[in-house]
C-alpha cells in the first residue's frame, strides 16, 4: 500500500491553473525526484502536501486514510516533514537548538519546566551519528559548512517518526563534495523506510539517488517512470516540452 | 583513522576561556573594574560608601529598563517609547495616589498602563507589520503627552495616605544598607537571565532574532512572542517609573526624557546586537554600569560636564568596534 496517494489533485489561484489533475503515489523507502521548469507547479504541489495550500480539487490519502491539512503543523503531526530550500536555520543558535526548534525538550514539573540541554545535545548527537555527518551539536550553525547545515535541517525531520520527507532544492548552491554528502543523507533517510520527495533542477543528483522521476510541465504530470528506464535526455525533453508526454 | 565519528561529534570546540575572551560583555566588565580601580587611586571621593551608594542607585533605572529592552533587541526590534512610558507610569501612579487611593491601587494602575502601552506597540508591530522604530517613535510622543494630560502638566509631590510607603519603597535600603532600587535590579536581572537561558520562551526569542522566517516555519508562535517582548519592555519601564517616583518623591512631565537612548546604549555596550539574535541580562547591567561610572568619574576628576556626551558616545562606538574587529578576523 502506498504511504501517500494524491488523486486528481488540482489547484488554481483565480484564473491561473497552477496544478492540473495530478495523481501521484509514494511508497515507503522510495526516493522520488520531482522535476520541472520554474512555474511547472512543483512548489505548489509540494506546498499542498506540506499543508501550506489547500487543494481546489482532488483528495490526498495517507496510509489509506483521507488527509486534510489546514496548516503546516498538521502535516508535521501526520509525519510529513519538510526541508526548506533556505533550510530555515537560525545562525545564532547551536545545531542542537536548531534541530529542536519549536519542540524543545524540557524537564521539571508543572509550570516550572526548564530546557533540557543535556538531553537535546545527546539526541542531536545521535541523529548526526546516524546521518554519518561530522556535526557537533554544540556548534553554532553560522560556523558550519553547507553540508553540515543540511545535516542539521535533515536531522530535524528525524526527531519524530516521519513517514515522508519533502526536500526543496537541497543541492542548489553548495559545493560538489557537499552535494555528495547530502545525497548520502537522503539514502540514509530512504534506508529507514522514509519516502523522500526530492525537488531538484540538477539532473545528475536525481539520476544518482532517486528510484523514480516525476516530471511536471505547466501544471500537469507529463512523466512518472523508473529511473532505470529513463534517461537525462528524455527528462530534459519532457521538461522543455520537446517530448510531449510519456506513459 | 584514529578519530571516530562519535568522538568528533562529542568534541567541544570551545574551551571555557576561549568563550570568555570572545565575549564582549566580559571585556566591558573588565573596563568597568579597571575604571573603578583607577578612580579609587586617582581620587579620594570615588571609593567612599556614599559615592558607591549613589552610583549603584543611579545605574538601576537605566539598567532595569535595559533588561526589558534586551528582550526586544534580541528579537531584532527596538523600543523608543520606554522613556515616555516611564514618565506616563510614574504620573499615573502619582495621580492615582494623590487622589487618595492606596499604594497598591496606584501600582496596579501603573503596571496596567505599562502593559497596555506594550500590547499596543506589540500588536501593531507583530500583527499589522509596522516597523518597530515607527510605532514606538509615535508612542514616545503619545505617552509623554498623555502624562501631561493626566497631570495637567504640573509637578506631583503629594501621594495621599500612603505617601511614606511609596518613599520607603523607592528610597529605602531594606537589606544590608543596599539601596532598594539596586535590590529590585538584581532580582529582575536574575529573572531575565533565567528566562533567556532556561525557558522555551527565551529560546524562541533568540530564534526570532536569528531568523524570523525559520522560526515561523518551525512552528514558533512568532506573533504572540513579539507582542510579549514589547509588553515586557514597557513593563520594565513601568517598574523603573514606580521605583523612581518613590526615590525622587516628585514626578514631573519631563521625567525620563531621552532615557531611551541611554537604555539602548547600555544594551549595545553590554553586547546586544541591534540586528537581533544576541544579548544577555548581565550585558544590560554592565552596560548601564559603564555609562554611570564614566559619568560619575568625569565629575570626580573635575572634567567639564560638557564632555560627558563625548565620552559616553566614545564608549558606545568602542564597544561595538571590538565586536567588528573580531568579526573581521573571523571572516579572513
């Protein structure tokens, strides 16, 4: 059974049809590359899964049950986590503080509860170890490399039992070595049975890490196939419109 | 490979000393201590108990408001209205007590006024998206004008039946001969320090100052917290106003004029960053202390009072200069 199923989802803003009758299903432990030119509807689609937008038509199902999201916090409660393009990190805080931002651990009783620094450092350290990232929980994020910053943002998604992780352009604007690091982080998520949606413009990254590629053009899904049976040339053609549509 | 991943992750990059030396507040403390030592030797009148009593008490009014301002500045905001709010709250207290009400009712009315003004600032800034500078600049003007309206621009120096209680509250020394305002300042500083370091609220304040967008995306209640910090700032001004009323024994409508700039100077000297994300309770106190020591020492050293502004302004620029130099080195 697919973990997430979108059935005939559409979204329009006034007269503009941003997403038009798109159906997608996601399996656990699968990495799906979501590609398309600017304005193809990728972001709108992802924002509906993340609870930022409400679909105009169509239904979403999570583990077979209908999913209605009113705000981003709802999505998080259902185990849908997002790694934002700008990572949404606070430079002035430590790695551990960023991982726990908005859901800090506290100890004590009743109204007298204080931040539990020890537990947060410890758990954040474990998450970085799981991700095989050399990131120290006590370091300030402003002193970190791009790869480490990605690790912090990804560790955040692992705090709760996430089922789906949406990643918006995680490999844009970082060095080659750091790209390899991030792709490894994505594989670690997949190995834990998490479904990962990777939005990217970078063809090599998608073909390196994804199991399946979905291409969107002008709000429609124009391709949805196994990476093994596709090629960068074909995907490029689909994105630009040189190839109209493939089954 | 001798070093495992776990060892790397567990490693602490900064020792206690390296953190201390890279801390602006630490250097300001050193500056205050050195200045005090120098003055003790250079003048006969500095290290007298009377002068120390005076300095500590003078520090407190600016320091207490600086504590409240620290919250606002950490979120990346600014509150220019504190001087006027201090005046308004003093005046509300004075007028209420003058009319024959008890000190409790007077203080209650004064605190309620402060919270209302703070909530007004906060709601306009957080929910309607006004720039903090503009809103609080407007309230700076409004609050002082309301103080004039409340008192008909007169000096109030008779506080009804609880007159003596009020003077004791602000002017007494209930513990070991330490002036009451100083005691209040220490208690408020401890509370501020605790909130900033140990509570979720404090953590979220830093997060908003670091990256407001990120704080929103991760589910931090940004708007509510912003309203709260402006209420805290106004509350600190109200508390300072109540204490100052008891200490002075009279309230005029020019009380606290220009105080907002001293308060902001104190927080910045103490290490808070106007861009947001950085600030401590201790910094607010030592910043206020440095300003007062400079002012006091110029008088004792027989330097013309006209020079005060130059020295205090120099201290502000020098304190931030150290911070800039450290950043230049880091970016190299």
